[in-house]
């Protein structure tokens, strides 16, 4: 006679399942606990360690970071004109990219949500998502090749007496706008799709013309979705350093300053102090976005 392995008590498992079923908050905790724990430990923990380094002292002679509490790095960030100029340039570029993507995304998303047939809508959705399937560096290097002097863009514009921007801040704006455009189109499309058709019919029945309906009905209802998309485009531009390094022609952004101080100079306290600039900007931006109701569109 063969010995049987250990068996579980079915009644104990049923009691455990019943106890979990009767407690929705426990179910939510068991479901979200592991990913939230990983987020807090890996992401927020490493961010906290980085920001803690902002209060340490950097010895330029030895290149070592000394655990002596000081505000010298923050004073250097605030008092150095070049750091202020780079921060302003980065914020303005992020704002320009966000506005550009919003202007391009709105008509595309409106056509997808309110005009296109189901088949055309599916084709357009795949077309919007298709660039996300290719590598980030592949897209940036492709743009770099096109933007180089006497490159592909110059060969197209030269017959009409024009030249491309080359590697410059304008090129960074152009490439950023291309990279983050899908992140603007998808939230705006979702927001426009949720607008009830009865509201548009009511506006038409009350004598509202197309422009009046767009301005008074569609745009206010879709604005939270636009702000939701702008959170992605603004924040991604604010923290990127690879695109400016490859296509901006030496123009510095916040990410480049942070990268150089960590990887080249080794001044981690200064890099950590400067990294608080985009964090503070995004906190203010998110508070403004929350007031607009954008989080309900995510």
C-alpha cells in the first residue's frame, strides 16, 4: 500500500476564501500590495536616496561625497545663472512640445472618435500605436540622420531655397513633439469618445452651429483629457536627456546637467539638487491638472 502525500483540508481553504470574499478592502490590499510595495521600495526608495544626496557635501579635490549636511548644492543651483537658464529653457521647450502635440492631436483624435467608421478608426489606432512598438533610440537616431546638415531634410527643402534646422534646440522640439504625440492622441481620443452624442444633437437642435458647438460643448468637455495628455508630454520632455544629447547640437537641458554631474564630474549632490527642479515643476503642474479634473480622464 502506497503512502499518500499530505492533503489540504478543503474546509480550511473554504473558510479562508470566505473570509477574504467578505472583506473587499482585504482583497484590494492583497491585489495592490505587491506592486505598490515594489514601487515604494524600488522607485520611491531610490528617489529618496538620490534627494538625500543633495544635502551632502562634495569635495572637488578628492571627488568624494562627504556625509556632511549642507545646502551648498542648492545655493549653487539657485545662484548660478547658467543653471537658471537651462531650467527655463527646458520648461519652455516642454511647454512648446505640449502645445504642439495638443494642436496636432485634437483634430486627429476628433476624427477618430466622432467621424471615422469603425474600420478606419481601427486603422488609425494601429497607426498611432505603431511608433510605440519601435525602439526609442532607433527613432531618435533616425531623426538625427534626417536633421544633419546636407541630410535627408535638407535635400527635400533645398529645391525651394530652404534648409532644415540642423542639430539645434528647434530640432529637439521637433523630435520631442514626434516622440510624445501618441501619448497626447490617446487620452484626447478617449475623452472625445466619452462625450454623449445627445449633447451634440441638443446643441444642433438649439440652433448651435458647428463652431459654437465645438467651442461651448466639445472643447470644455474634452479639455480635461487634453490636460491629462499634457501630463505625459510635459513630464517626459522635462526629464529627457538622450534626445537633447543627440539632436540638440550641444544645447543643454536639465537632464543633461544631471547626467554630466553624475556620470562625468561625479558631483552627485549637485545633480541631486538640480533634479529637484523638475520634481517641483511637476508637483505644481499636477496640482493645476488636478484642479482641471484631468485625473478623471486617465
